[in-house]
């Protein structure tokens, strides 16, 4: 933002199309947003840390099409102390595991033929 060098913050902000409050905030701390905060860690301990690799992953490998609800019910049957609050956590962990280790997805390249359009390939 070259306007900061010649104009005061409200004028430079108006020229750059953002608010004067943002201009003053940038003047106070010129670091980029990615440099300001460290990534936040977990807020509470992972309730699935003991059972995911040892029990859930073998279930997912043996039955690739199993739904997360069935895995959740099985985990509650085996470990009633886990509680029902892990349902969404389990779904997210299963989705992330399947994205990396699951079955290959079929790739489809759609071909759209416009009427009247002629494409000479050779």
C-alpha cells in the first residue's frame, strides 16, 4: 500500500478501499495476520486417541462401506464410558481417514457438446 507513505491513514484507507479503523490497526502492528497468531491446539483431550488406531481403523479396513453411525454404536457397545458426545468427532475422524486411506474415487470428465459448435481435431 504505497498510499501509506504519502497520505494519512484515513485517506490511504479510502484510496485502498478499506476502513480507517483497519488502517490504524495496520499502522500499529504491520505484521501479516499469518505471523500474528500461533495455530490453536485442541481445547480438550482427544476422546478417541486410545481406540481409533487400534479398534476403529481395523473395522474401516475390514468393511470399507460401513457407515460412521454403525461404528459409533459399536464403540458405545465396547466402551460405554466414551459417551454420546463423540459422535461428530468420530464422523470427522472417519471422513479424514477415508480421504487418505479409503477407496479410490472414480473420476469423471464430463464432455459438453455445444450444438452448432464444430471442433476440428485434426
